[in-house]
C-alpha cells in the first residue's frame, strides 16, 4: 500500500467516525471522545447513553455484511480491556453504572448500529 492509498484509507476511517458520531447524537447519545488512544489500544468512539458507557468500534467496508464481521476476536479483547479501564476512569465522575460494546457498520448508502455486539 502506497502513501496515497494509506491516506485515503485513514480519511475514510475519519469520515466513518464522524458519520457514526452523528448517528449516535441523533439517537440521544452523548459522544465523550473520538479516536481515544490509551496504552491498552484505540477506541473509535466513547459515548454515554443514560447511565451506560458505550465503547463503539466503527467499521467501513464496501459491503455491510463484510463490515458486520470485521471485528476480530483479538480486537474484541483489546476493546474490552480498554473499555474496562475507561469505565473505571469515568464511572464515578459521570454517574455511569454499566459498560457496553457496540459496533457501527458503514457501507455505501447503508449504516447499521449493533448494540451489545460482544
């Protein structure tokens, strides 16, 4: 992959995160962070819905069905570790009592929000 292709891929990822954040806001979520980096890994979106802290992974693929299965087991474990650390950090200050992992899948002209994905 050359630099131009990599840049295009990164931009598409950023656009996907913006689209996902708008979707969540329209659904009544409060987006706390975008592209949150920690020693345990990167979280695409961190949101709050009521008293629930939601770790969101965004996947953009050419076909929605491919995007749905794009979160690997290794990635799930990484997100769970990062999510648990973030939960400990935000639970008290934001009155949060539950943690959830969602995936937002994006394909051309399609979007799907999967709650409790893993």
